[in-house]
C-alpha cells in the first residue's frame, strides 16, 4: 500500500509542476531556440546563414529588404534566436515562422497601411505544379505571411490571391503535404501571373506516374467526427500549413466560425473557448469546449470538453471529457471521461473512464475503468476495473478486476473475481475466485483452481492445483481398518497438494472424500506426508443412503523404490459423526473407539487406526 501512496504523491506533485511550468511548455519554435555565437566583423548575410545552420531552419527574405554585405559583430551566449534577430535587424524587420522557414518582412506602420488608394488590391494568380512531372497540384495552400490569409489551388491546380496595393514586399508561402515548401516575395504594384513548382520530399522513392505524388492525411483529420464538423478547406490547409506561432486567445462557435477562420488548425492558442465545437493546431494553457474540442497537435495545460476531446499528438496536464477523450500521442497527467478514454501512445499518470480505458502503448501510473482497462503495451502501475483488465505485455504492480485479468509476465499481484491469466511468468500473487493460470510461478496462486506449467518457487493453494512440470501427480491404493480398498489422487506440489479419494469397506460402505496435505522430503527415497481428508460415508444396503461424515488425519512415511513406485504407511486419527436413528448400522463404523458420545440423535466416535498402501 505504501507503494501506491508514494505513486499517488508523485502524480500529485507532477500535476502541480505542470500548472506551475505551463509558460515553458509551449511547442518549441525556431525563434525560441537558444544559440551561442561569437563573430567580429562578419557580413550580415553570413551571420544569418550561421544562425539558420545552428537553429536547423531556413531564412526567407527579399534581398532588397536588408543589406547583406554590411558588417556586424555578434557575441551571444545561450540567447533566443528571436532576440538575436532583433538586435541584428532592428524593429523594422518582422519575423514570421511557417514550416521550416523564418520569413523576414518589413514592418508597415498602421497609419501607412490605412492610407487610401485608388486601387485597393492586385491579383496574383497561376498554377501550382509538381516540379518533377509538371502535373498540376490541387489543394495546395497559398499563404500570405503578414496578413495570415490563405487560399487553396483548385482541382486544376489554379490559384488566385489578392494582395493589397502598396510598396511593401509581400511574402507568399506555397505548401502541400508531401512536397517541399517555397516562399516567393512580390511587390504588389500590378497584377502578376505566377506558376510555382513544388518538388516532392521523397523523390528517390516516389515513382513517376500519371498522377501527382500524394501522402496520407493526418490521422486526426481522417476521423469521421472531425470530417463531419470541420470544413474540407480547413483540414487541407492545416495539413499543408505548419505555423508555429502562438496566439493568446481564440474563440469559436463551430470549427469554421471563429477568430482564426479557416487557418485555425495551424495555430496554437494560450486560451481557447469553443462554444459548441472548435478545431485548432494546439493549446498551451486552457481550453474549454461546450461539446467538442479538436486539437491537431499538442495540448499543454487543462482541456475540458462537454462531450469529446480529440488531440492529434501529445497531452501534458489534465483532460476532462464528458463522454470521450481521444489522444493519438503520449499522455502525461490526469485523464478523466464519463465513458471512455482512448490513448494511442504512452500513458504516464492516471486514466479514469466511466466504462473503459483503451491504451495502444505503455502505461505507467493508474488505469481505473468502470468495466474494462486494455493496454497493448506494458502496464507499470495499477489497473483497476469492474470487469476486465488486459495488458498484452508485462504487468508490474497490480491488476484488480471484478471478473478477469490478463497479462504476459506479472510482477506484483493479480486479483480477480473469476479468472487470472498470465501468459508468461508470475512473480508475486495470483488471487482468483475461480481460476488462476500462469506458465511459471514465483510466489503464490490462491484460487479454486490453479494451473501452471511449473512452480519455480512458491506454492499454489486452492481446491485443485495442477503443475505440469515438477508438480505432484500421484495415484494411491491403500487400506485402513475400516475401508479395505481406497483409491486417491494427489495433485499440486510437495508443499501443498489436493487429495481426491473414493473407497469401499465392510458391509459395502463407501466413502467420497477430499483433503489437503504437505510433504517433507528427507532424501530421494524417503519422505513423510501429513494429510487431512474429510468426506461423506454412504451405506449401500438396502439402498444408497448417507450414513455420516468422516474426517481423518494421516501422517505417513514413504519409501520410494523407483521413480513411479513407492510404499507408504502410518497411523491415522479418525473422527466420525452420524445420526444413529437413520441407519441400519446404529453402532457406526468404528471397530473400536477411545471416544464415543451421543448428543441427541447425533453420535460422535473417535479412534486411532492405520494405513498401508502403494503410490504410483
């Protein structure tokens, strides 16, 4: 129990640490990466090249925007990329992150942007093409960096994008899933016709065919519920567009009616409110949804959905779903749902489902399900359910199920109302109301029926135990002073075995008895058994009728001649109880007694006897 308390404390401290560290848990962007540089009198162009190399991203900018030949000195130690760029380029150059690019654009003061023009916009249009085959690419995204607006190419690969009239150079970002993106800079002083080629990311494995190359859609975007709620344009734009910027706030009525409009699947929000349903790139803080929350990437913090939460990648924090939680990445923290939690990857923390929890991966922590817990990986912690716990790989610590527990190797305890199954080894305790099964046991099996291939160390205790390798499986033929012919079968281990016996004696009395016992091995040939058996004695004349109950204590020495042949014998202590008014043998079955007492119609007899027999 102390282990469970310690684990609960660790989880509690872990959740507190999550809340306290939320500002630092956002998705790592290029501008937030920390770099160290030390150069004196280096060209600005070379400085940018070195920054992009260390940060593992690419700059995109118009050559007229900055003077690349100017000399700069850089001396920074563990400083964010965004801070370094601000020192190098000044406040007039803005940074925009899209995909693996940091795009540099000119800052336009608000009063200049509002200056009236005779013509308000120019049109840029053309085709997006496969750069290798020349095929027109449908559903390619054209994204204007500064205004954060986007369009999709049509079924013929054609796009048309309006740019506001002005002297500022505008950056257009062209992207499609499966292709390398590209950035083109345009000064909107007239209409432009522009065809843009995109090159496949894996040209060495994508063969040339009559159709352009394509990749599978993100798994979350292929879900039926997501397709029902989110417009096709928003899904495709989110698949094509990887934007790493975080917005402080977003609010949605439904996925395509909200502050982020069709680009909402690309952005991460610190605070997200979805009146009915919402669709976003990520959450780094808090999200509340009246019905459904859909997040394509990561969630950090607290997410509460009236019906369903769906997260495409990892979740760190607390997730509460009225009915369901669906996570396609790893989860750390507390997950709570009214019906079901579905986890596609590793779980670290606590998962509580009103009906069931399903995890495709490793569990480290606690799973509590009203009906069932299922884990396809290792279960390191506690699985507790009303009916069934299943771990396709190893179980460490505990499985507690109302009916059935299943695991590969179990290191700890399995407790079930009916059946415990360990496909491999059990090191610990199996406690089952009906059946315990394990290939190998180091510990204790406690149940009505215990089955194992071998007991390495420990003991099975129950009504019947069978150990295939190294277990005890013996038949006995023996006689005593009352029943001259007895057949018994012993099964289990030398430490604890079960006895099933039938016998026949004088006046054709018969017995059906069950017992338990233990053996002490002195040498390969010599051993001693101590057994206790009890059962029913029937008379067969004039008809089969219950005569009484017999209990016996049998200590016996055994001498083994061969592996499958031994002789044994010893004294017995007998206790017999019967109703003398309801039998043709009112004197009982004892040949002699040292105790014989009548209480009402019930008579109790005790005597000392002996046994002699052979074992196979």
